[in-house]
């Protein structure tokens, strides 16, 4: 008689087979854990997910652009919980693998002619200047150059052409906004958790390791969420506030989408306030002003100027809200005698004397954290720059600073020209959101070194490329209509 499906023999055989397969599967993991530790074991377990991600990426390379945005938000936070992972190079890996994914596809799938534009040329020129910095006689470390030039010049050059090749319709722009706002909401909520319930033990360890000197002032926590620091958190939240606020003002969009934009704006406003980042105050100030100018509604521009003057007057000439830490902190930004401002000005005077005979600066990676790591004790490493533009000036000289500023304002002017002449549409509103937010980051980067840091740098690079795609996206939107 043949055993049936319910046969005890077959049941025991199946169970033993499954047990044997489970043991065989776990043996490599156990071996790796024994040799390399728990982190290595987790890496082995994650391999199937990595392979699945790579399969999706090579099938749909646009996933690389979205991954670039997501990685910008996640890397700094993850490193507080898991040390030893080479996540600092994950952004490089995502961009390079995405280029490989494009290379293995049929070339006729992509319009490479679209890369013949001013943005790609500008980023190539800037990368070329940074390559020449390898021969700067003042440079102390070539390794520091490698680490520092990535956020300064390499990421823009790698990411902008990717966006131009892969973003083909307003739908991809929508996904970019959803990712940006969704991750910013997560950042705000995590910041609110830190503000009202305190930091966890990993975040506390990070503060105790030295970050506390900048993040706990007068017994008050400058909230940093899962960003690299409170400055990046505050400015990034202000950036999202501008973009989401502009999208909220668009008429004719569905109620759920308007609610999503409004919730993003409100939460990011609160996140910006609790960061204690004074430089972030300028992001919505200039961002909304530039939006109102681009909207061609000059009555609102005048009203905005009046409101701005009123807010400035309240902060500058009154003590209203002085008991609220966030308002008090922002009020100090308008005090010319603020000790922090005086220290910054003194540092800039020292840098001016040092750089007077160094028109090409002290070398990329010679200042800031990279300078402290690779050339400790040197003048630039020990002199805080505190500002993105001062950092560029210190490392790449007055020639590099002027070249950088020319490129930034060329991008703003070129994009603004096309947006100005666009027909009123939802796509135009999105471009104005990106454009206004970009101006806010330009201003905030004078007080904070945020322009080349993630996620702000990633968002800017993608946003700039999208704005340069305006003529193509407009034609695509008209075709869909």
C-alpha cells in the first residue's frame, strides 16, 4: 500500500528534510558570525535583499535616483547605531551602480543629447577645477581631497546627468516630492520625539563623544533628529517647509494632496524651530519671497515684504516671546554683538590674512572635519569656517569661490528664466517650489556649511537637474493632457 499524504513516514521525512536544510542554511551564517562578528552575520543575511535591490535597479535604473535621495537622509542616522559600516561611501556606490545600470541597457533607450546643457557643463568645469586642486602646493593630504571633493563636486557631476536621463515625465517629479516630503516628515517626527521624550542611548553616546558641546546649549537640546547635526536638520526642515508651503498654495489640487503638503509644511516649521539653528530662519524668508516674485503676484510680494519687516522688527526691537527658547535663539541671530558672530568674524579676518597670498586656497579637505582628521594642527584645520562659502574660500581660494558663486547664480538665473515664461500649471508650481527652496539654501549656506552635505546637497542636485528639464517636462505634460 502506498503511503498517503498523511503518512507518518512522509511527515517525519519532510520534517527531517526541512530541519536539515535549515541547518545547512544557518551554518554559513554561524561561521561568518564566529569569524567576523554579528555585523558580518547580518551582512550575510542581507545579501538576498541586496541582490533583489540590484535586480530592480538594473531593471528600472530610475530607482537609483530615488535611492540617492533616500540615502542622503538615512546614512548619518544609521551610523549612530551601527559603527563600522562603510556607509559614508554608499552614496558613491548608488550613483556609480546606477551609471552601470544605464550602460548595460540599450543606448537608444536614453536621449544623451539632453546632456548637452549648461548645468552639466557647469558641473564639469567645477569638477575640473577640483581635480586641479590635486596639484595645489598648499594641500596637505590627497586622501582628504578624495573624501572632501565628493560632496563638493563629484556628486553634482554624477547625479545631475542621471536625473536628466532617467526623469522623463512629471510622474517621476511627483515621486521625488513624495520621497522628499515623506522623509522630512519622518525627520520632524523623530525630532519631536527627541524634544519631548529625550534622546536614546545611541544618540546620547554620540552627544557624549563630543557633539554635545554644539548641541546642548544652556541646558537646552538643539534637536538633530537622524541628520548629521542640528544645523543640517534645521536648514533641511526649512527647505522642505518652503517647497511644501509653495505646493500647498497651488489651487485646484486634490484635498488629500493639499493636506499632505500642509502637514509637511507645519511639521517642518516646528522641526526648524526646535533645531535651534539660527541660519535656518533665512530659508523660508528668502525662499517664500523668491516664490512670490516668480508667481508674478506683486501685491503678495509687497504684503510679504511688509510681513517680513514686521517679523524682523519684532525680533530686533522687542522682547516678545523671549521666554520661548526657539524665538530667543533666533533673536540672537540679529544681534551684531552676539559672541558667536564675533568669533566667526574674527576667524574670517584670520583667514583673509592667510589666504591673501594663496589665491587657490589651502587645498580641498584642508579645513573642517576632514582637515582635523587628515592634517591636524594645521592653520586651516584649527580655524573653524562655519560657513559653506567660507569653507570653499579657505580650501579653493578666492578664484574657486568666485567660480563657485558664478555657477550657483547661473543655475538660479537660467532656471528662473524658463520658469518665468512657463504657462501656469501644476508643473510650474513644482518648479517654483524647487527654485524658491534653492534660494533659501543659498542664503543659509552663508551661516552653515550645508550646501554640499546630505541630504540638502542631494536634494539640490536632483532639483537643479529637474529645473533644467523644464522644457522637456512641459512638452511631456502637454502630450499627456
